[in-house]
C-alpha cells in the first residue's frame, strides 16, 4: 500500500484515488497536479505526526547513480530558446517566460526513492519537502521544494512566489527584483478571483532567503478565500503557478508549449496535501523535485527539472548558468558527487563545475 510524508505528517492506508479535485472537502488528501494540469488526488485513512528531523532509515539505502544525465534542452538549444523569448518580449506578446529543461538518468530496477529522500533530508533540507510512494496513483516522487504555491489556514490563502536566484545575496541583480515584482502582480491578480474584495495584499516583497547552495528572492501574497470558492475554483484561478510560467500567463504558456520539447510532469506543478476536515492545505510548487517513471519501452528513469525566468535584460548564458546552479547540488546528491550533509561555498562551486561537465 502507498504512503506519503509531508514535513511532519505521515499519511498511510490509501482509501481512495481520484483524478479531479471534487472530493477535497473532507478527509486528508495527497494532491499532485502536473504542470499540464493532470490531477492525482489520494485520500488516506490514517495520518499521524512524525519528527521530520529524525526520519527512519530507508529500507534500501540509496546507491549513487552511475549513468549519464541527459537534458531535454542542451546548452545551444536553451540559449536559442532564451533568444526567442527575448524576441517575443520585443514584439510585445509577453513580458516574462520561465524556460525549463528536464534532465534524465537511467534508474536501476532495484533503486528505491526512499533512500534518495533520506539523502535529500540530510543534504538539501527544504521547507516543503515531500515523499510520495503511491503505486495506486502511479506516483513515485521525492521533492525538496523551497516554494509555497498555496497555503490555506482558517480561510486564509497565502502564496510565496520565488523569483530571483544567485549563489549569494550580493550577486542578485536588479533583473531579479524586477522578475519577482512582475510575478507578484500576477499572483495578486490570480488570488483576487477567489478572495474577498479588498483582502488581497502583499505581506512581504523580495525578501532574501537562504537555501542550500543558493539564495532566492521570495514574496508573500495573501487573501481571504470566499466561502463559495471551491478547490476547483482556486486551481482554475491560479494554476499553473505564476513563478514557473510567466506573464501574461496565457502567452507565456504558449511560448512554453512552443519551446520546450518534453512535458514537465510534476515538475513545476503542485505537490502537497489538503486536509478537508480542518480546512487546511500546503501545496508546494514542484521544483527541486525528482520523480521516477517508465518510458514507452518500459525503461525506468529518474527525472529532474530546472529552469529560469526570462525577461528582456536576460543574458542567455547567464540563464543557462542559473539552471545549472539549481540542478548542481541535487543531481550531485543523487549521483554521489556531493556529500551529505555539507554547506560550504567551495562545495557549491565544485557542484557547479561537475554539472557543467555533465550537462
């Protein structure tokens, strides 16, 4: 039987699997929505609290991957995609587009992602970490997401978009702040469709947050949800998350369809839980996320995505480097080239050098 862990919540005993969000008004659910909008909702009969700082050892320890990582967009292709987005910005059809690539490595049949989840908890702790082992729904996911897509408590919705990434706070650029402000405006508009008039506000703008190996600019946007607004309404108004799509969202999504050769899957979608009885939820943006899947020939792969927000000031080489920065530490953990735990800037530089050689 499947199970899931979200921070200090361990959910077991699968009771129901749905592919819509109509049943989320009662019970405890794991919810995964792919970037393209496919829903997997799994209700559990049992939920208990655990200590996230002391996870039990995995049944099968993680063995470092020895295969070669490949990428859906190589460096020349990614640079060309950035240039095309800048052309569309110059033409006035879009202001910002998040361009992503999916990296893949052969995954042995004996590999168990529980071991990888344990490794990430040590080497890349994250505020919205999750592990979903749900064969009933075809989900095998380990996430170390730092970003809240939607938090709900007592009728209050909060979204915490991340835009702006660097190794240190001193390396953040005016472009990073402009990106963040642009997406904050988009998120304000999204929430206004399902929140009471006058309640949507920006509680925090462009705060610098330290995460393993890098810093992010993070803003908080909140509002009081209308009583009649359902989860279907909330997702329809706000999905996919603005920080991983772009602005305006409609033309940004068209650019993504035109430029990205493979589907993102759960990467950049929503991953988290909904407690319908308590009226609470914590859905993360599915970034810094690994997932296992099989291709058409039955071969098993480990996938991981990384992307960057493209605006008019974007330099194509710098945007490629940002995707390398976001991938380096986590791919290094999966491949055994990064120690866990460790936190030095020198180790982060080594991770980037390794990623540049292999991706």
